[in-house]
C-alpha cells in the first residue's frame, strides 16, 4: 500500500515553489504539519470503518449520514479523481518539451491533445488489476526524482539563500499554498477503500501502514522541496521545479524522465476508478467488457479532461484546484466522522477525538475554500 500511495507524489513538483512564495522555513513547516494532519485523517477513516463495519469510504458516509450524504460524497470523489487526472495531464504537458525536444515547438494545447491521444486508451481498461505495476512505477519515480535532484545539487554551484529568504513570511503565499500541499498528502484516499478490505485487519496493523506511508512520503517531499528550492537560490522558482532546470545534464534528464513516466504510468489510478463510478451513476452498473457504454464514458471524461487542462495554465494552479476539492474529502469528511462518533458512541467521548475533529474540520475548510476559490480572491503570492 505504501507503493500505491506514491501515486500522489507527482504533485511534489510544485513544493519548491511553495517554499519560494511562502518562505522556506514556514513552507517546510506546512509540508510536515499537513503530513501529520493526513495521518490523523487516515486514523479517523479507519476508526469509523471499524465502528460501522464498512469497507469503503462512501459506505461509511452512508452509514453515518444517510443515503443523500453518500451520494454527495460519491460526486465529490468523482470530482477529486477528475481534477487529479487533469493535474497529471498538465504536468506531462509542461515536461514534454524537456523529454522530447521537438515538442517544444508545439503549442501547449497541441501537446495536450497529443498526450491525451496516448492516454485515452488507458481509460478503456476494465479494472486497475491490469495496472498492478503502476504503484511500483510511482514509488520508483518519486524516489528517483528525489535522488536525481540531490545529485544535481551536488554537482551544481548553489547560492545559499540569505536570512531574508529563509525567514521570509508571506501570509498570502502560505494561504495559496495550503491546498497544493494538501494534494501531496492525499495519499490516504488511495488507501481508503483498501484499508478495511484486508483479511482480519487490526488497528495496529493499519496504523503501522499509515505512519510508515506518512513518514516515508513526507521525507521524500521534504528532500525535493529543499533541494529544488536551493537549486534556484530561493528566487524565482517555477511552479514545476523541473521546467527551469533543462540544462542538458544527465541528472536533470533522469529526474525529468522519471517523473514523466510516473505521471504516465499512474494516470490509470485516477481515470479508471472515475470511469467506473460514472458508469454506475449513468448506466446503473459497471461495464463488464469493452462496449459502447464504456467507450462513451471514456470519451466524455477525455473531452472534459482536455478542456480543463487547456484552461488551467500551469501545474501550480491545477494542483491548487485539485487540493481544494480533495481537502473536502480527505479532511472535512473524516472530521465529521469523528464528530459523529464523539456524539453517538460513549467510548469516543474524549478530548482526543474532539480535538482531532476540530483540527480536521478547520484544516479542510480553509484548504478547500482557498483551493476552490483562490483564483478569484484578492491574494497575491
């Protein structure tokens, strides 16, 4: 499961930019602290699952809050999967000129069309079982990128930022960065529907998985954020850290190709569950084989992904919108689970459950609001 969790690691490409617009130290604090919040959210989901004896996110929501709430959470999950898919397409479009030189002469819109021509057939596949190695590619891609950036820093002349940059504190930058950092820590959604499907799971076993995942990914994110920030001397860091490092060096080439292949390989982790959910909504059941309904669902998703990818002009904006949507699912709803358990179950009426609920609700509401409406707020990083 730790491997599957790395699917969200592609969003770490924007973490050095977070340190630039927020301030290095406060940006790193946000990366680490939201990682802890994600672990707490995972424990809330698991606890509710054990309480209600349900094995999936929407079933837990339905048991706690009713059928309408379950339907609403289903729509939210579809939205999260969609914006994550868009983020991946935008990231690939940004990286493509550095991976395949001649594509640099093409417009961004044309690159998106070419990319989706290669990605669209993935949408037809029946289930994720056909992409078992995807999680391995995700894991390898994340860590190869981190290692390559470290190697690039070793062989580069780095201007260490001065105190004015290290101790910079920009409230607007912090606010705008929160949804994007939330997106990087949304790994527990990938794990959610698997948590309680294990045979004879125990809370200890599951919490060990959650903590291992959280610590491992937060460490990787921290390395990429710090090294990427230093490679630019703490100034003018682009929203995609690799796009400004195209100096032809082997290590940067390795980093670019590793994350590019990660994006391509793990696209299935979002798009196939999205297509299957849409099949249930519009056709009443998931398709059993490749037929007209499946191709229709794949075509609708493809058209929407292309349109939104063209409208979102950079990876940071795509990740911010994705983070705002995902914050509702990953923080707000788990916070409501805790509030429900605190009210309904005597054993859960303790300060720890209440505090966790308040923390998750506050973090989720703030990140969700800024992510979804930040582009129209009078905030400038």
